[in-house]
C-alpha cells in the first residue's frame, strides 16, 4: 500500500495508512480465490499475518507441511459458473 501512496498526494503517517487500510477492507473486494491460478492451475495461495501472499504448488512438500500443521485455514477457490 505504501507504494501506491507514493504515487498519490496522500499523507503517509502510520495512523493515516491504518485508516486507509481499514476503509479499503471494510467493503467486500474481489479476491484471489477467483484467480485462475487456484481454480484452473492448482496453485495454493498462502497468506501470512502481515498480508503477504505466496504461491505454493499443491503437490509440494511445503504445502503438505502447512496443511499438516493445523494452523492453516483452507478455503476453496470460487467456481466460475453456477451448478
């Protein structure tokens, strides 16, 4: 978000950024669950507590370790069409 603010004339204090982040996430946004990466190509999207995202092949040992750890919430990718 800081990079986007560099291009705009918006105050950049930590409290301003926190307020902008809260306003942005207060309404529903399109998410990566609609991405073909998860739906069609079988990649796992791993999010951490800092909001960073990592792509992880679902067949990899890293992905299995995440699932076996029990601390991960698994959410299926969204379907493209109604059933």
